[in-house]
C-alpha cells in the first residue's frame, strides 16, 4: 500500500509541474535527427518528492526492449523499490510501461545524454523544477573506481561484512563477501559483468536452482547489494548463516 501511495504522490507532483504555464509541448522530430543510443545504457537522477528530500531514480535499458527502474526515497528507504517493464522508442521519445503498477512514463531523449521526463500531451516540464525532472546517462565505472574493499557495519567493532571487488578482465569482475566476528556469517564468491555503474552476477552459476541475479550498484563510494527483483531477495540469505543476508549498503575503505 505504501508503495502505491508513493507512486500517487510522485505522479501528482509531476502533473502539477507539467501544468505549469511555462510548459512547452515536445514535437516528434521530422527528417534526419540524431537520437542517442538508449539500449545498454542506464540513467540516474533525483526527482522531486513531496514527502522526502528526493527520489533517487535509475533506469536500466536492456537490448531486448525491457527496462528496470530502481527508486529509493531519501531518508525513508534502505533498499530500492524495483520494477520491470518494457520500453519503445519513436523519434526522440522513449515510452516506458510497467505492468505491475500499471504506470506509463515518457522521456525526451536529449543530445546531451539526458532524459527529460514528459507530462501530459508530451509536455516537457519548465519553470523552477525543470532541471529536477531530468536523468543523466551513467558512465561506465573505471576499474580504479570499482576495485577495492567495501564494508557493511563497523569493522573491528562488532559484526560486519566485507565486499571485495576486483577486475578479472575487461568488464568481468570477481565478487567476494565474507563476515567478520560471526560464527555463522556470510560467504560468497562469484563473478559478474559491469555495465554502467552496476555489476550483475547470475546466481544460477552458483546454484542451479536459483533463477535470480545479484546486483551491485556503485555510487558515491558506496556499493548497494540487492537482487534484480524484490521477489528474489531471500536468495541472498542462502549464502549466510544465522538468518543473515548479503543485502546491504557497503562503504569503500
């Protein structure tokens, strides 16, 4: 219920902004217009929120016309809400449809690598809030930025988990997680591919009964470990004892 209330608040906020007298209608392009590549890229931005400082929003566009949206309400959420949907591109407008929440969104693809959210009648938000309704393309992390040790908890002062990320070759990274000061902690070793600012590990390679994927999203010296869908969060408890889980926010040392 909370999730749908949040979506309603966010949608209302967008509607009010789109109805601003300064809003301009976006026309579909005619003739030869350069539209940046969407497939295989991800975009991030902090959207306005009526009940929190902002909504951290990430869109992951896959080459099979599927899209994954992560939203995290600042000061309210520990882990992101994840939705899967479909997208299509017509001219310089990308349309998103999420069947679970029955929500649809449209974005204008900018030449500068940004996506600008559109309101009713394909209107781009203008006025004071204009810049807050844009998502910027996430550049692929360098090995230097991704490699290293990350800690969840207080190392040396109690229970903690340590995440170690190391480039193996090109976009392939080894991922290991272990626990400190715990008789029944976590132990995980795997490999995943880096796209943008996220490493994805297929858990089926470690346990054939698992169909999910572990995701590690990097931002601001932090690595957030989660699954590709909320339905699979318990898969990350398989690698831990005593009711623990690999899920968490790890800070780079």
